[in-house]
C-alpha cells in the first residue's frame, strides 16, 4: 500500500483506496518513481523531490496535458544559459528570483513516431497549444512580477520569445533530470518513457523561467483555475 499526498489538499491517502483521477495518477506515479526507483539512489531521488515545487498534475479533463514545476538543477544551468541568453543575462542579478522550469507532457491523438505530413501536423498542433499556454502563463507571471522572465524551446529546440542561438535545448535529458523518467534509444533518437502516456504518442515541451518560486507557483495555479487549459 503506497501512501501519497493529494496535490491540492496535502492530505495523505492510499493509491489503491481512492477515487482515481488523472491528476492523482500523475502525482501517484511521480511519488512512486521517486520512492521506489531501483535505478536511482535515494539521495538523487530526495534531491529531485526537494526541487519539485508543484508535482505533476493533469491540466485537461482527459489527461492529455500534464505539467509540473521544478527548481532547475545545476546540471542544466549551462545548457539553459546557452539556449536562452536573455534569461542568462538576468541571472547575475542578486535577488530572490531563480531558474525554474515547467515540463509539460502531451498525448497525441495517434502515434507520432513516424515522420510524415500527418504526424508533423499533430506535433505542430500540440506545440502550438503549449505555446499558447506558455504565452498565457508568462503574461500572468508578469502581472505578478514585472521583472520575471521566461521562454520556451521552439519545436526545433531554440528560444521562441527572445534572442536565440545555435544551441538547442535537450528536453529528453531535462525530463530525466527533473522527473527521473526513463529514456531509451529508438531508431537513433532518444525517447522519454512517460509512466502514463508511454512514448509513441508523447510530445514533451518545457518552459524555462527566471522568477520567484512563490510567484511562479501562483501564476501556475491562477492559470489552471481560470480555464483548466480547455483549449483544442
């Protein structure tokens, strides 16, 4: 029996004895990965949990859009600063803001492993939905703290809303570092094995922030409560 905390109320309950929702499944899976993983040491798992500000939760009723929020591990600092130079230029400020990240996971309507017009259009649909979410999130965050900044890797991995470079963001290694999800090589491409969405329909997109953690969490929850990401 595995005891977990509800992501909204903080109350403890058992995975097998509760009403199952997409949000609870997401959190329960993350909790079990952190506590029971045989591939990672307990110290690594503990650090991963301590960096997690908001545990994974489904943002759409059907569960095909999942997000969480984390403090950025130092192992990703160099990559973030190379991909997002405008964010990097803010990191020298001595204030309460810090580098944060919001990884999101999307379930496509069908397998997107192959490269063809249909799968390209589906990947683009998911990215544009994420881009709209990120734009709304950053607008909400600016309303809370005008000095906060943020950006996302575009569909090819470079900065979207600010100055870009030739360096691209590795969302697979980022996911492994932030959440501990397993990765594997498929046809020469590194893939993420999501515990619920798996991999054939999975699209991964990440938002990077330089903000106060409390402000970023408030923006996340405000946006979630406003419209539950009920966008096509």
